[in-house]
C-alpha cells in the first residue's frame, strides 16, 4: 500500500483525532493536523499543503466550499451515525431513543452537511446504560477508526463514493434536528432510569438543565440508587455527589454546572462543591473502603474486592480528574488495602479515562488557584508514594486513556497492563508544568533517561502498542472493557509466578526509596515555581482549558514537515 499524505482536519485534537493520527502513522501514512480556527487560515493551510486526502474525525465546523469542491483531494467527514443519519445530535438521539444498533459513517463533504456520498460505514450493537462519552470513546471510536482505514484503502484503489439514496431499503438513517434542552427535559417525578438516560445522552456537553435546591443547574454523572423520598429533594451527600429523590427511587449526581447569568461563564464542578451552602442540613453518608469494606452501595467511586491473593482496587473519577480530596480518599483506601493479607495489589480505572492527573476545574474554582494546584499535586504524589512503597506486587490496569500525571501514576506500579486501543499522553509542558508524580523516577526506570526526556519534551500522544514497544507497558489486553477486566484479574493472579515478570519482581526488592524521595522533592521544587509562581503561564493555560477556549492555530508539533506552508508559496 502506498503511503499517503493525509490532513486530519478537526475542531480539537481530541481522543479520537489522536487515535486516528497514531493509527495512520502505524499504517505507514503521514498524517498532519489542522485545527479549525478561521476559514481563511484553514483553506490556506490545506490548499498549499499538497495533501492527498483530508479526513475530519471530529469537526463541528462547516467545511468551506473551497475545500470540498476539490474532487481530486476529497474531504471525508467521520459522522457518528448510521448511513442516512444527519445532524449534530446523532449520539444524543440514539441514547435517548434506546436504539439497539448504531454506527459510524464516512461521507464526502458537500454543500449540505452530512449529505455527501458514502465512503464507508461500520455498525455496532448499542448496549443500554452507556453515557455519551463512554459510547463515543468506546464503540464509536472503534467504528470510526475502522471507517478511516477503509477510506484510505478505497482512496488508494480509486474508489468512487456511493451517493446517499434514501429510496434504498438499507438506508434507514434520517435528518435529525439538533437536540434542544426541551428535548432533554425531565421531571424529578419521572423514573430514575428515564432521568439517568436523559443525563447520559447529554454527558460531556451540554448537560441537562434542571431545577435543584432552588436553583438551575446543568447535570452530569448520574448513578442509580435504591433509596427513595420526595421527588427533587436532596436526600444525602457522599464524597462529591448528591443523592436526589426521583419518582420511584433516587439518583446520585456527581457534577453540576450552574446556569450562567447573562454575560457570565460557568463550568462543571463536583456537585457538593457547587451546592455547598445549600447542603448544611443534608445528611452525609460517610462509607468508605476503610470504614465499611465490602459494602453493597451502588455508588462507590472507589471500590475494592479480592480474588485469591489479589486485592483489586478500582477508582472511577469523572473525566479522569483527581482533586485534592479525591486523592486523599484514594490514599486512605490504598493504606487499608495494603494492610490486607494479599500478595498482589491491582489498581485500575473505571468506565472512562484512567486518570488525567490534577483536577483543573476544582483548581480554577478555588479562591487561590495556584495554592489549590499546589495542594493537589502533593496529594497525587502521596497516592504515587503509597503505590511505590507497597509490600504487595502492584499491577496497574490502564482501562482507558490517560494523560500527564495519570500516566505517571500508572507507572509507579511494578507492572503496567493496558487495554487495547487506548491513548497515552506522557507529558506536562503544554499546560506550563514541569510535572511530578515521581515521573523523573518511574519513567526513566521503564524506558531509560533519553527516551523519558524525548517523550516529555515532544508532547505527543502514544498508542498502547508504542508504550509496549518502549517498555512503559508490559502487556496489552482485550479492547472490550468487560473482557479486559477479566483478563486483568487473571494476569494479576499469575504475576507472582510468571517467569516473564521475574526481573520486575527482583527490581521491586531493590526499590531505592531515597532516590525516589529525591526525585519527588526536585519535581516539587519545579512545580512550586510553575503552579504557585506561574513561571510558564499555568494559570492562563488552566483557565483556557476550563473555559474551553479555542486554539489560536495548529500546534507546530502536530504539523508534518510536508504540510508546513512556506512563505514563498504564499507570496507566489
């Protein structure tokens, strides 16, 4: 197969775009990223690049006519819907209507959005109970990558895309309106399952607007519970979530965003933080692994079980962000788990990201963000210390994507096992940070000093396969989350006797606690300059991230050499 020069045109370098960039490189092609800023700049970059093909894995903007009218260099949209489906709310409607099957379609950009001829399609079963982000980062992402590979192969073979024809029996998708809040609305008298489905369908963006505690809030991160009470009343608080009674039972709501006043911007935060003043008279349910081990509560962001000589600790923090308080709860759980009569400690993430490090939204909301960031980084370092100093052989299971401190946290384990298809971002510099989480100890331990320096300086994503080749990851397991969970437990049970891990077991017995302590202290000296004294504009970068400010242009590190627009070309 010949190598293609491919532009990935996207609204952001999100998880799917990163995965597409990695997969195309792995297949021998040369992808280059163009972030959609303004129309003129985008057209200029692409028209002068000499690209063979333009693929849009995640594009919210309309493709300019100047680009889609060039039939020799087609622009292909990756749409998260079945053939014939059109509109920006495809996944929202699929979840809301509880459809059994859905899909992804690759179609050529034309004047009318999502109406172009079809290059490829990939359908999948749609399990009930998935959040939109979970669906997007899982089955949709897998189907999208399949479509992208098919598009590339067909383009090389001279394929002519098939016009969309609604008279064909297999074309069952239709134009769907953009979902409005009126389409998402519910009453607290409705059933818990119905309300959860409304919230799941709006997960990530835009959330569901509802009345709660006398105010108007966008709701996220819903979990079923069996308790009941007066619909709409807050029954209890646990960790960062509030329990709200519904028409039949109740729901835990983990995150909220206050409805902004005119001209105001608000952002997602843990529900308990947002409603702090209204919760004075609400009971707090204080169960934890340490105080109530092996309990049957339905909502447990940190949970534990044992299988043979393996203790399995799962932490599931919304969007992979770990606040100071969440880290402190995880430390308490780890200290308890380390005292159990087990020989292997398996730590793993939940349904979403494994971990992305410190909680930027909580930091931004603090009275003094720099000081909250400083407390947060020390707390996550304490989590890493518990893993490094464990008596047990520690295995980390990368259940989802991980970034920055989340990657380094996983590396403090003795053995790292990854789910197939995940994306890792082992760097900090794009946020104006030096980094901590013992990275100067654990990353060189895994891959050597030179490669550790390269990864943290290049600021590029790496695939699970690359991480395996480098030595950051020891094995890659199944892509299916449930199958990966079973495989993970099996591998953890065999880790004590598997000859493949003999060298790692010996390395653990020679753990240099003084060197690790020195690395942490040196990192924190740098991080104090970055977080408290704002040496490299962390405060501004944090604010831009939280308020979702659009990038000014495509970062140079994502632009391939062949795609660099020369001044001479523009002058000519």
